[in-house]
C-alpha cells in the first residue's frame, strides 16, 4: 500500500504544473453588467461581483449577494435610488473589457481590497448580527448571561424589538439535553496532537514565521516533545490570550482555473501558523 502511495506521489510531481509568481491579473473596466436574459444585474465592487435580482422589467433589488456572473454579460448604465436600481439601456450590446494589472504593488492592493470586501459582506448587507438590535446578544463576545439564557431556553424574547423570524431563530438555538452534556476539553491531549500532525501533508505551505510542517511533524514523532507542545498550543485556549504569531497570516492569490487571471475568479488563501491552523 505504501509503495502505491509513493508511486502516486511521484506521478503527481511529474504531472503537476510548475509554480511561478503571478505576473499579472485582470480587472474589469466597467461597473454594471446585465445578463442576457435580464434576470440579474451585476455590480463590480472591489474585486467581486454582487448580483441583484429583477423584480420588474428593468428594475432590480438594491440588496445583492456575491456571485460569479456568466461570461456573456453586457455592460449597461444604471440609475440608483433608495429602494431600487433602474437599468437605463437594457438593449446594450457592449461587451465587458478588462485591464491588465502588472505592477506587484497594484496586484497586492487588489488582493487586499477583494479580501476586505468579501469578508465585510455581512456588514455591507446589514445582516442581523451587525444591526443595533442584535448587539446585546453579542456582548462579551457572545459569553454573557444573555447568551446563557438563549442556550438554556429561558430568555423571554418578547421584551426585545426583533422580527418574528429573528425570534424564531434565537429560540432555535436552545441546546438539547445531549448538547448540554458535551464537554470541550481545554487542553489538546498529546495523542490528539500527534494524530493531527501525522495526517498533515508535509508539503503544505504555512507559517509566516517560517516554522514549517516538517518541524511539527518531527516533534510529534517524539512522545516527550509532543507532550510539551500539545500543552503549549493549548495554553491560549485555556487562559484566553493570543500568541503574537497567531495574529499574522500571509494572503496568497492563486489561479483557480489555469490561465484565468480575472480578479473575481482568482482564489485567495491565508497561510497561518501550523499550531493555530491544525
């Protein structure tokens, strides 16, 4: 079995495309795009596309969601108001065009802009956890007595200015008897640490501090060292502090589809410390 596994690894190494640094990405020149059926309107916003649904001919909802547009969308002009978006030229036949970004600092700027916009989607959409009426439930990072009452099913939600749907949602968070009996250990057992490191791929990129998976896998091979490090990686969770190394990560932009460099198609991954990620 081990021989077969080694053979597949060798074959994968031979057939795998050679990695190289990105020398350019592509960013659309226009802002608004309409699909050919007129069902959805797309807005390019800092590296991603937001899709707006049609509710009447040439009229679209202000609320939108992240979505990759079809390849045959057409460039249009729009007029926005407080409650809708109006497409002024639905008969447009203008194709979208792209700008090639080649300067490393500009590519890095687009990476950060896209990441920020993607991660702030909940706030942009003003989803319930970000609204003022929801703030009391998130007090003390969700560890307040109010949270305990929600989980125990003892909180009287009638005293809160919430929609019927949101009250039903909070009520559904009540823990079952089985869930109440669950215990999350404060410390990672040595055996669990060793098992986690055993299954990790040594070639996985990681760690802004340059502590590679090779080091951690080697540590896991020695019981005495594994015992010490299983305790060490558990301390932040046991006592509620953050290691300085865990505050940093490296964001990388990769081709999701070989040869496609359009910003919204690119894949962004974060490389974190092994002891935090594993």
